[in-house]
């Protein structure tokens, strides 16, 4: 029992010494801050936090040094460390307030509003925190409105670009269709001209074959037509029967005379040859 009491007394004495040492280190750090020796102050606070006797004060003061140096991320981490070591609501409220300021300095209005609300839950009568909360809310609202405005503008711009692309695509399609139609018309006209040329050549060939099949060509055709006309003219003549009978008798008389003369000539030749034979 006596040994246990001795151990406890030694532990308390050691803890008291560490606490005194930590408080001494924190005071040294504060003096360094007043002297503008930021790096020394941070070293004192870091050493004091390592002793574990008063981590809240060490980290809280460390956060303040980083905040004044505008090292927002380091300040945020130091305040969060202090928050885990805080012993009462007042200390926690102070940390949340400073965290809100750190977020506000980084334009993180949503996080700042959350931190100020946490501080007001612990200290509802803190007017500084309430003022900072109202300011952060107004900035957050403007930010959201600007985001919405930018979103609407972006949508309009996208729609404009889409319409522009659509118009360009439609124009290209129309030009392509017109070009294809023009090419098709040219091909059709070319095919039509080729077909007409073929028909003309075929017609010329058939005409030549007809002329070859009929000797004399066009002249023969004209002669044939002339003969047909003359034949038709002869067929159109009508001879009177009496006149025909007179012509027939005249032809018979003429034929008789011709035969008579032929007989006379024949008889004379015969007599002459006979006379010459007798002599």
C-alpha cells in the first residue's frame, strides 16, 4: 500500500513537472510570437504539445500563428487537433469560431457556416460568431446564385453551340444532297444523250440498209414512182371500140403488105439462083 502511494505521488509530481514545463514552453512561445519570431514560437508550441500536459493550448496557439501567417491548411489542422484536446464547451466554441474564420478566408462558405453554427450551439450569446455566420451565409447565397447563373449561361452557351452545330450539319447535308442531285442529273443527262445518240445511229443504220436493199437508191425509188405514175396514166386511158377496130384493120393491112413484100423478095431470089444454075 505504501509503495502504491509512493508511485502515485511520483506520477503526480512528474505530471506536475511536465505541466509546468508545457506551460513554460507555451509562455515562451507566446513571447516569441510577440517578438515576431514565428518559427521559434511554433517550435515551443510543438514541444509543449509533445509533453501531453496541455495540448489544447499548444495546438490552439499554433493554429493562431498559422492563421496570422495565412497558412490556412496548417491552421485548420492545428485547430482540429486542439478540438480533440479541448476540455470544455468554451474551448470548443472558440475553436469552432476560429475554424469558421479559416474556412471563410479560403472562400469555403458552406464549411464556414457549419463551423459558426457549431460554435453558436456551444455559445449562443457570442455576437462575433453570429455576425460572422450572417456574413458567411450572404457570401454563400451569392456564390450559389452565381453558380446557378453560370450554369444557366453554360446551358445557353451549350444550346447555342448545339444549334450552331445542328445548323452547320444541316447546311452540309443540304450541300451534299444538292451536289449529289446535280451529279445525278448530269449522269441522267449523259445517259439520255448516249441513248439518243444510239437511237439516231440505229435509225441512220436502218435507213442505209433500206437504200442498199433497193438498187439505185433514191433514184431507183424516183424512177419506180415515175413508172408507177406512167403506168397509172396508161391505165387511165380509155380507147373507143370503133377506133380500136379501125386500128386493128390497119395493122392487119400493114402486116399483109409486109408479108407480100417478103414473099416477093423470096421468090425473086429463088428465080435468080435457078437461072444461074441453068446457064
